[in-house]
């Protein structure tokens, strides 16, 4: 595996992930070789345990392919016939409609059984308890009606695969999980791939943020947890000759098996046995014929398994929902980028590979009056990401398609680059109107020792007013930072209220020194791209260093007085909280209290909050 390529690919994928995401993992096999794999984010976010390639993800309905494979193994042994009624294998299976006796094993696997859909009780739990889940399922079905005659039409159905799981257990005489491990996952050394009741402790399960670990009891329909590397091993069975699945079994699974009475229905007829589709295509990529795809969606995860015969490739990906990405799109772009770089094959249909010279020239850091943006390119696409110095990066534009001249977001929005007067600009065209968005960062004269001494210090506002809404949202304080990799550029990284709709609660204003105590904004972007520049002025009063910038006055936090029960005065006061503040202080009419955390974010404001929460540390403003 090319670990360096995987890292670059992961860095590129990371640019598309939402703030505070938990985890996403992917793997890619080409020509029966693992060529890329990684896991990003956290296995346990609250405990700050990072995810790695050994972590498992609940792949939910991708489990249906494993269940189908288990059925086909028994078909190969002559123990199951796909067109035999289920009642012959599970005699205690019954329903309120007599037609249930006509449901065949094939109907279970092609979603044409007519079963209700999903038994939700026990679908997802937080702990394993002593229960007979098979009995619960059979009791639920015994009190249910069919929604259609068996074979009448296909509609996605979890119940069918739960019943198929029971068929496997009855026919094999084993627990379903044991049969799966002994006959499918064990022989391919997919040691992480287990049902929840049989989970392997050597492969930790990811869970989304502070949510409890998700345990899925619907083993055949959606109960497997696996690493993406091991999911790819399973996917390889459908591309290579192997002793587990015969060619006849794989061909049977890959036939269009779905049923529909609507002539216009272009999806239901292409259910395979287990597969969501046996002829997957995408308008952006040349994938060839016979592409198999199976997706899964649980209460915490979204997953995809894609088999692409034309390139002898297997793609596996799973994300926690808080990543907020299109996992199919992400996986296909990973394949496209790998084929382009390693095989010289472009599978892009609506995009052109970006020339290396263009990637080199146009990638990099671009500056706006209040933000820092990263432009990155790989293959035939570009990502734009907001990259605040103190906050979490988040996507601005993702998967922009290069058409040879511009990067296309949609039919109304595209981007390109321009040069003028020695500077480079990111340009946008929206609804037929072109305008500059940001200026590319460049180096300036090195910082003096005076400016270097100010770096990484924090400054908090000391002249707010009771009625000022702005100071409660943005500009409450800032830290002074050097822009990484660019000599001479300073950034006042302002804090505000987290989750604010104004500048997303932050403001990174860039400037360069204009002497030892003054700075000046240097962006020269017409239209809107250099509005609200900052010109900070630093000075001292006694032992305190202050800064006047953006019409407010700030003081360096390590020179603030400590709060020791002081009352309101006839002027605003800003204190350092060295001990807990209980939040119960009374506020005179026309006055205001603000509480900032240690990072200068607003966590309490009597102008907008009905009640202040206690604070262990941070800063207190009596306004």
C-alpha cells in the first residue's frame, strides 16, 4: 500500500468534512491489492482516542450482502434452493395472510417478499441482554399482514434478510454469527468483521461523539461491524475466483432480480440478490458495466461497498453522520484519483485532469478580510476550505470539477484565477457575473523582535457598551498569530460566540507591520474582497499593553486584574477569572455582564441570555 498517497488523499478528503466530525474510514483494492486505506478522526471523541485502520464501523445494510453470501454457500452445498418456500426451512414461520407460504428464499433476497419492512424493536440497542431475537422476529411476523403478494413487486425490506438469517441458522444448525465467521470472514482473514454479539475486542468500534456505542441486533439485515480493509477483502470475493463463492453464485447474485409493475421504474428491477443495484452508474465517472453497489445507513453511520469489474476495484467507505459527506462521491473520487496517478487512466466524464503546473501555481492560501482559505487540487477536482487559525476547518466548496479553464460548482457558479499588479486572485462567476473573492498570500519583510514578542498573546475587549450587539457575536477578543509559512504576515484571530451566524463566530484579520506598534491591512481585492481591513495600534499604559483595532480597545489578558467580588463601576471593567464565578450577580438596569471562556469565546451575556451559567475560569466583563 502506498502510505504516502493515502495520507495525501486523506488530507484532501478531510477538507470536505464538517466541523467537529467524528470519523470516516475508507479502503481501496485494485487488482486484488490493497492500494489505499485510512481512518480519520476519532474512535472515541470524548476520550480523545484517535481512529485508525483497525477501527470498525457499523456498516448496517451492507450486511445484507454477507447474509446473501451465506445463503449462497448453502445453495452451493445443495442445502437451500432459492425458489423453495421459506416455511420448508423455518416451519414455525407464519403470518396473518395465507400467501406467506408462497414466500421463497429468493423473495427474501430480492426484496419481493411482501413482508412488512422492519421490526424496529431490537434494531439498535446500547447493550446486549438475554433475549431470543429470532423468536421475537417470528412473533412479530405472526401478527403482521403481507403488504403485497410474494413476487408482486420489490420494495426495500429489512425483514426479508432477518428471516434469511434465520434460514441460514436453521439449515446449518449453527448460530448465524458462527456460520458467517467459519465459512466467509474467517477464511479471508477478515478478523474485524463480526456481528455485534460476536464482536472482536481487538478491533474497537467507533461511536459518534458522546453517543453510546450502537449495537445492531438485526444481524442479517444490518448487524455487522467491520474495518474498511476487511470490507474490501470481502468485496474482492466478487472479482476473483475463490473457494467460498462459486462463479455461478456470484452471477446469480449479480443478475437483475427486482420486480416492479411500473414501466417507468428504473431502480426496483435492478435489485440483485442482496445488492442495491447490479448496474450502478454515475454521470461523473466511466465505471463500465456490471458495477455492484450496496449501501448501509444506521443511526450513527453511512457506508458503501462498490465493486467495479472494469478496473478490478473494490471501494469501501463508512462515515459517522456528523461528517456530512456523500460517501459514494467521496469513494469514487478516491478511485478516480488513484487510477489517474498510478495507471494514467482518467475515468472522469465531465471533468478534465488538472495539469500539474496549474496545481502548483493555483493551490495554496488565499486571504479574505476576515478569513483564511485553503485551495487544494487533486485529479480533476478542487476543494476550497475555510481554515481559521484557532477554530476547526470547514468546507467552503467541495468537488469543483475542472473543465479545462474553470472549476465548476454547479450550473450557476464557477471559479477561476486571475493575476493583476503582481498579485493573484481567486475569482468567481455567479449567475453570469464575475468578481474577485480572495487574494493569494505572499511573503513580506521578516517580523521584528518587538512583533515576535507579541505573538501568541491574547487580548480581550475593555471598552464594550451595554447596548452593543456586535461585541456579543464577534470581536470579543483576539490572539495575535503569525500566518504559517508566510513571512511577515500577522493575523488577529478574533473570537466571538460559538455558532454565531456572523463570520461563524470568528474573524481572522490579516495585516503586516507598519512600524513597531502599528499594523496595516494589505489586501487589494476589489468588490468585497478587501472590506473591513484592520489597522491595529499597540501601546502601553502603566504595566498593561493595549491595542486599538476595529474601533474597540483591547488589553493583553495577562495584565488584567483578577476578579475578587468587585461591583459595577461607572465605566466598563474586564477581569480575569482565577476562581469560579457562580453567575448569580445582579445586573443594574441598563448594564450588562459578559462571561468569556479561556479562549475568549462568549459563553454568557445578559443582553441575550435569560440566565448566566457558572464559570470555572475565563474572563468577566461588567459593562
